[in-house]
């Protein structure tokens, strides 16, 4: 499994991805799922992938090198597409071409599915965040729902649902994303450390932060402990349910 | 969808079930999923069902009335089985017979699956909590993992993972179960109010509490608000991530 989340707020974009891959529970490994594509001062894009690792790696390579689309001919690369919208379209094309390269029909595709988060900004254009489905179509984060998740998304969704808005600061978005990742890692062995994090500030046209959090990271360990402690304190502070007395039986 | 949770602690058992059923998003209804089977002073059992509603209703009726098992002949009813283990086996038989009555082969069964939580105590025996799978086999809650969930379990699992132990008080178990239910209802429209709750104290051999929480319930509304507020305060109290300075790009 995998868990990746992108959060797009007024000040910028946060992307977080775990690094655990597994083929069964007895065959786990660490692979980077968060990739950057930068042209200094001109574009800064980040891509996170979930799903089949082989297909994901093909997609990332196709994005870097460009490829021959069977219907439209040679494509741009992720370094040359003129807009984020076109970049999302390119990711969708790359997913379809990767499926084709692997010799699979559409019916076979489920276990080889790959889903992609694409975020970033090209100079003169808006900072945007997209999710590209394994069918190649894509959707965009909005001010109503400023975050997108791929992979094992359920455990970490409640904290985002409750707390993330467009007005959330970048630091808070990163913090909430890390809490969401922590909840996921506690409940799903398929999601694990290290975690890659990235921050792209609006209009900076650069990956302003790229960092790997591992098991010895003092901030993340402290965050996990504080969050656990705060949750314990939070439920302890809620009064006891009043239903026990009087006893009602139905 | 459905969400039901059973929590077995030293002092007793808590069972919580939502009541929303749906056939698509445009056809929702309210049905009770938490059922009691009591013989005063002799047994107190609770059953929660998730999955296909028609099959669930057949299973509950078979448990009450007994049935003819194709291989073993006439069965006990849930009012006459001599132990909780035998009751769990009876639930498994009932699920298989229900599948058979519905004229389905094993291959067809997936969309008609039903999963059951069975908890309770028979006089002179232990209070126990089981989960019965749609194949008819079953497993039991333990001191290591004193809770079992059926239906849409992921959103509400992190709080249970963090906080529920065998030493948790009954009131706390109920409170944590309600927080778990709240997290699930916020993220999945298929799980909704009203919620049925039950408490069976160890060795009381009675359903000590049976209560329905609806939208106007002041305690549950207060719990939801307090929990949201506490989560907000909790993440605000965590220091900002230190990664932003110095900027590291990789």
C-alpha cells in the first residue's frame, strides 16, 4: 500500500508521501514515491504515485523523457508542457501508454492500477493540484476541498475533513498532513517510514522544501507523541455518557 | 454501508450500530442493525449485522426460530444454544443457510455478504464477543485487541487503536465507540444517525442499557462538538514543523 496527500492552501502546496512498497506482507521495500520536476524560475512540479510500482516507475520515466502517444504522436515532457492542465493531461496519457507498454487490456488493469497526485506551478500561471486516475482522467482540488489523497486514504481522512481549509497556513497544512500520515501508519502496516515531504510556496516557482522524515526524526516523533497524548486527554475531558442511568431496555 | 463496533472490556461489553441502509446513494432508509436476545437471568446476547439487508434479516429470523441445517438437522435457537461459542457457530450456520435459501452459489455471494458481531453472556459462562464472517467462520475479541468492527471500519479505527484496552471502563468504551462512530459518519455518507447503543455488564446476564441516539440527542451532539474542538486545539498546540528553515532541496 501507499498513502500520499496533497494540500493546496492560499500560501502554497504541501505534498507528503510514504515510501513503503510491498508484494505481500513478507516482501516489503522502500521506494521513493514523491518526485520533483523543476526548471529554475520557470516551473516546479511534484508528482506522487500510488499503486503498482513497476507501472509507476514507467509513468515517471515517460513524463521525464516524453513519449509517442498512439493517437496524437510525440508528446511534450513534464519539463516542457505549457500549463499544469496540460501536465495533468500528460500524466493521464503516460498512464495509458504505460498500460499499453505492459501489454495489458483494460479489463486486466485493476491490480496494476496507478493513481497520481500532480501539484505545482508554471511561471505566469496558477499553482494547482490534480489527481490523475488510472483511466487517465483527472480532477482538481478546489477551495471547497483543498486536499487530495491517493492510496490508503481512509484512516487519515477524518483529521483532514475536520481541519483543512483554504485558509490553513502552510505550516499547519504540513502538520495536519503529518498527523493524517501518522493515523494511517498506525492502522495499516502497508504504509511506513520514511516519509517524503515537500512544500511549494505560491508564486515562488520552486520546491521550497524537500525533506525525508525517518524513524529518528525528533519533530515527527514528538508530533506523534503529542497527538496521542492530546487525543487521550480529549476523550478523557468529554463527560461520561448519561445513558446508563436510568436503565432503558428495548 | 454500515458501521458497527463491539468493545469487550473487563467490566462488560459495549455494542454500537448505525441504522442507515442504502441501495445506491439515492435510496437510503433506516433499519435497526442491533438486535437483542434475552432470557431473563439466563442469557443476554446482542447481534449486529453489516452487509446485505435482506440476508441480514433472514439470519436474524433463523437465529430466533431455529432452522434445518442440511448436514446436521434441526438446530437450536439463539435462546437455547448452551454457550456463546455454540451461538457463534449457530450464526455461521444461519448465514450459510440464508445464502442457500437465496439460491446463490458461493461464487455469487460477494455482493450479498453479511458479517455479524455477536456479543453476550450465558449464565455460568464467560462474556464473549465474536465476529462471524460471511463464510460462516468466526473469530473472537481478545485482551490484546478487545474490539471488533464490521462494515465501514477504517475511518473509526485510529481512535480505537490508540485508546481502547481491556482496562478501559465501560463508560469510556462507550464514549470511544461514539467518537469512532462520529469519525465514520463524517467521512462516509453511508453511515448515519440514529445510532443504537447497548451495554451488557459482565455477569449481569442482562442487556443493562439499550438506547437509540438520534439527531436531537444533547450528549452526542456535545460529544461531537467537544471532540472537534479538542482535535483543533490538539493540532494547534503542536509546534510548527522545523523543516522549512533551512531550505533543503533534493
